C-alpha cells in the first residue's frame, strides 16, 4: 500500500524497484528450472553467466573455476568479453582479486581495478583486464560445504559502485552456479565409478571364464591320465586348450609325445629351459611360445615346449602349462616306479639264475620261463665295476642300453648283466658316455647251460683286472681267465709276483736306458727261440744272444728252465696286459 503523503517520484521509484525485483526473482526461478532439467553443465553455466550480465546490467560477466590440484583459477564461461585474453585467463594462486575472494570466501567489489593491492597484480591478469577495458569488478565465491569451487564476476568498463542488492543478486546466481559445478562433479564421479564398476565386472567375468577354462583343462588332463596312454593325451589336451603345437621331451631332449617340430632345440628354447629349471616356473619364448621344465623332487624329467600359439597366452595359460608339467612329472614318477619294480624283479631273477644251488636250478628256470625269460637266449655275461653310490643308476642305464631281453642286477658289489652277445665297444662307450664316470667292464661268452660258471668267471676276471690297476676299460674275460686261477686277485700278491719276476729287468732298463724288457717279451712270445725273436725285432741273432746273456745275469741261471720260464712267461703276459689296459682301453 502506497502512503498518501509520499511524492509521485518516490512512488514511481518504488514501483520500478519492485518491477526490477520481480524480474530478478523470475530470472532466478528460471535458473532453478534449468538446473532441475540440467543435461549439459557447460550450457547451464553459460546461461547463468548470461543472466548475471543481464540482471546486473554489466558490460562483462565471467566465471572462474578453482582447480583443486594446482590451486589455479581458470575462466570457464564468459559473456560480453571482446578479447581472447579474458576467455583464456588462468590466475595462479595468491594473485588477482579472484584469489582474494577464494581465500576469504567473501564477496569483493572494487570501483577501480588499479585499487587492488599491488601484491595481487600479475602481468597476465593486468594484460587481460586492460585488453577488455575493465574498470570496476564485483566477484562472489561459489561455495560448497567444505571448499571454494570458483568465483562469479561482473565487470564494467567504467566506474561503478555496487550495492548490497547487486551483491545479493550475484550471490544467488553464484549459488546456482555452485550447484551446477557440484552436480557436474557428482555426475562425473558417478560416471567414473560406473566405468570402474564396468571394468571390474569385465575383469571378474574374464577371470571367472579363465578360471573355468583352466579348471576344465585340468579335469581333461586328469581324465587323460586316468584313461591311460601316457604323455600323448597330456600333450594333445594341452595343444587343444592353448591352440598351439605342444611337445613333451625327456631330460635328454628326446621327444616323448606331441609335435616334433615344436621341440626344436634352439638357443632361446635352451635358455628358457635352464631358466625354468632354476626358477621353477614356465618361461615365455620370444615367439610367444612357452617352455616349462617337468620337475619333481628336485629331479628334472624333461620339459613341455609350447610352440607359437594362435592366440595370445595369458597368466592363466601359464598356470595351465605349469599344471600340465606337474601331471607329466607325476606320470614320469609313475613310469619310473613301474620300471623300478620290473627292474627289481628281473634283478632278483638274475641273482637266482647265477647263484642257485643245483637243487634249486629247476625251480629258478621255471620262474624265468614264467617271467618270459629264455635262459637259452643268454649268450653273454658282463660285470661292471662302478662307484658304489651310483650302482642303481648305472644298472638302469645298462638295462636300457642292452634292451628288454637283458637281465641286470647287483651282485658282490658289481653290476651284473646277462644278455645276448658279449658287450661290444660301441655299447661300452654308450654306457660310459651316459654315466660320465670310470667304468670297468669285463665280458664273457656263455657256453650252453653254463650261465653260473660264466658269471663266476667274469667276476673272477674282473677282480684280476682290478688287481692289475685297470679301472676304465672294456676287457674280454678270456684275456684274464688263464691267469685268474693261478695268480688270484690280491693286488699286493700280484704286485709282489710281478716285481719278483721282472723287477730286476725294469730297474736295469731305467738306470741304463736299455730295453731288455722288450727283448724278454719277444723271447716269451716266440717260444724262447733266439732266431725267431731276432727276426721279430729285426736284429741280428748275435745281438739277441748278447741280450739273453745280460738277462741271465739279471734273472739268474736257470730262468729258462720249464717251471721258472712258465712263471716268467705268466708275469710277462700279465705285465703286457696291464700296460695295454692300464689307463683306458678296449681289449
């Protein structure tokens, strides 16, 4: 109600103020409706800045947003600006009127920009203000519960004194702007969380799928093992699961199952295999394949080699290969246990065959026939002298080399084998190469029905070889048997015998630089004939007679008599045999 005493001008001014206030409220309501229907935060902020310019009749309006990371304030929306300097303005912390507002969280107004405290000025801010021709400024903070989100400004290109109503109106628009910024931040965070949730769900789904795939392959591996067939089903199952060629090799590199071409022993494969053995895990190859050692109880049984796959192999695939390696190791242990049981059975049978008393021979022979062993097919017996701690291992190597028809066991500290033919040089070298240690092997042919005697002969001959100091050679037992019965196998007795018979000659040769021992050996080999000895040595007969006189002086009169000559001949032949086989040779 208008008072009757008031002037017409006052009434008109009050009516105009009410109209302006109604327009401001209408604008604020419109902003609220736009907020409620907000879809594009940038568009709403642009509209709020536009309303700030219109409602405060300002030359310029703009909104600076606070960056919580570096503390800078960056202009996000403008209205009425004529230069790019203001639109691109970035105010560092502590500078400009905007920083003062952000620090105090209170509105600030200046009639002249040059009245701003000197320490707040900065060249970039001053240049933007000068380019726009701004003189007066009013800014209000955009606040949330705990932070300053930015500052909303209106500016004039002339001096203007801002009223409390101006500040209140701009603060109301700033409140709307803060709602926009908070809502936009919340929506962005919600989108980020949704994306993270989607990624987590996708990762979980992939993990579950990979786990299910790994479990399925593991079940297939177990089923393949239970169904029998050895390592071949393991290689086939793994190849199907990984979409790649898979080969399983033994410790020596031989292919046990799978594709031959996947096991090419390249330098990269060998390095990966060494790393896999050392680290106990599968190793990736440069061509995207995988090598995984097959290990159990510290023993390496071989490796699984996966060729280049048709798809990328992930960590689950690596664990699948590792599981396949464990299955292969269990199979290898099982095969070894079966082989060991068979080896023990055949070893016991061999011992029965070569040690059975005459009363038990028929029973032992029957047991051999039940085990599929044809005693009549045994044509040779070989005894191996090897380090005690390696006898079981070397027995298995010998059994593999001689084949399934051979019987191999341990007897009297030796590895004893009954097999088809006497041990040939190639088989001896193969065994020695595989075990990589000194091996003395004495082999003899078995006459029909004389297996027990042959086993005794070969052990007797081996004992004599050891007494002669031979420890790394293949020796036919026939080279030693003529002396084994008469000389025995006591090394001290044998050394004393040889020294008694030949020591004087050896010492004479060593001191004089002569070679009477060679003359004596030729004399023995040629039936004590000076003429034949001279012919063999390409000397004149008189030279041989002179040397025999020297031997008379060394060996004593009567050394050519039957009994003494027999002993001397035996010593000469044993000495030659020891010299020929003493280091390492083949008889």
